[in-house]
C-alpha cells in the first residue's frame, strides 16, 4: 500500500520558465513518490499554456505585478491583492492539499498568505541569490524556506540594513537545497568526457543565449564581435536570439557580411538545452537562477552579462557566486563591448585547457539533488 497516495501538494509557480520549470521538476518527483500534485497559477503567465500539457490540474487566481503599472493600478492594488487572497483561499479549500509549495511568481504571495491563514504547512523556495519580495513577506509564515543559493535572505537583509528583516530571517528553518533541474540537464556527460578532445580542435564552440525572449544587447554584440575579431575563424557559434528577434538578428549578421553556415548557426529557440550545453565549450548568457544552476550542473565555463534591470540586481549576485569560484566571467551590460568580450574569449582560444579547468570549478557550485531535497521537505510537511 502506498502511504503517500492520500497526500497532495499544491504547487504555486508562475510567470516565467525560471519559476515554472524548477517547480515542474519537483512535481514530477512528487508524482513518482505517489503524491498527488495540483497547481496554482495565473492565466497571464506561461503556466497557463505549459501546465495543462503535463496533465497536472491547474487552478487560477487573478494577480499581477505592480512595476511599471499606472498610478491608479497601484492605488487599487491593495484591493486586488485582497481579492487574490480570497480566491486562493477558495482554491485551497477546494483542493484540500496536505501542504503548499511556493516556487515564485506573482501567484506565490496571495497563495502563500492564504495557505498560512488556513494553517496549511507552507514551504517556499527562493531561486535567486537575493530573495524576492514575495518570499521576503512569506518567510515568517513558512515552515520551511529553501534557497537555491545559500544566504539569499541574508543578502537581502544586508542590502536593506533592516533590523526587522534580521528578526524575520532568524531561526533554523532555512535550508540550502540548490535549484531543481530537469533530468536531461543532469544526464549530460562529465566535463572530462566532453572536453577531452577540445584541446586538439582549432575552434572553440560558443553558445550564446539571450533567453526565450532574446536579449537585444547580446544579439547586437555578437555580429559586431565576429566582424573585427582577429580570431573569428577560431569560433564556432550557436546563437539563440529569441523567437521574436530571429529575422532582426539575422539581419544584423547579414549587414556585417557574416553568413550563416555550419560554423555560425542562428536559432530562434533551442528546444534541447541539454544538447546545447553538452556541445558548448563556453556559454555567453544572462544570469538567471535556472541558467546559472544548469551551467553549474553541466560544468561549462560562462561569460555572464546580467540583465541590468533585474530587481535588486539579483542576476549580478547570481553571477558573482560563479565568478568567485573561477568558473565564470562577469561583464556588466553598460561595460559590454566587442573588445571587452573579445579579450575574455581570447583567453580560451590561447589556452584551451582553461575550458576544462573552469568547467570543473563550475561543478563545485552544483547541487544536483535539489529536486529530491525539495520533494523530501514537501513529504515531511505532508506528514507533519
């Protein structure tokens, strides 16, 4: 008899893939243990398209962020939040979960408050190196607080210099689990296996990631770099530019006389990221939590260009953790130029042994059992 068959976890996650995919990894792990899983999200987030395809029942509440919104929207926001909490209470009463897991996104705030009001065990997971606003508020309400990067809540307290936050973040309920990853990412061959032949090749394989929506600064930079880079013939490029930017990005390359061929591939989206990481010698990308965790787990050197408008500049904090290990290079967008990036790439071209050294250092930051750890804490909460 499966003792977990009568247990149910309600997962709250939404907005972007950075919240949804780690949550989905935990959902699959819980299902493999015989636990029933349901989802709480919003109709405006990616979850409304992704989760129904998985067969996981999903419920919706109405809530969105306030950044960049009109003054009237901000004035009305307390009423909107109260309505969202009431909606979340209704969904929790309907689904009757054994515990509630918050994985980030706008849904997590109202959903977490609703879980606390109903005295349901609440677990939260912070993916970034600096805790986000919703998780800051939910910290005192949660029974377990999981961190993708150790010290995420302490960093937030250091930024704000708040004695109140210091009081909130005290206690022993915080655990460093790492960020849950898709199984295919964890199945990549080791750096030693992948890079055994790299030192004997003429080219370095450069994977450029702008995120699913693309990053204009990175998309513009790469053709400019290749145009005048003295060692351009030493680079094999795979550039993911974002679905909405494909034609524009191709035009950038064409304007500078760079043709697409076997050594220069431009793609709107890469479906198999495990294949891409395994192929790459070096990755150029933003520094979102999931991306950093994937790069660490696979073991591949990275040049991080953090998104400059991220809340609390958390992408820079994510990147610094890898940089301090010697596994990554950090270039702020305002300092980005073909010359600056080219000087970093020349280090790999001139000394290909640096690729394996940095890859092995990257794996020191990896927490490859994050999914299992998160599921374990959910199971413990179910039986509490």
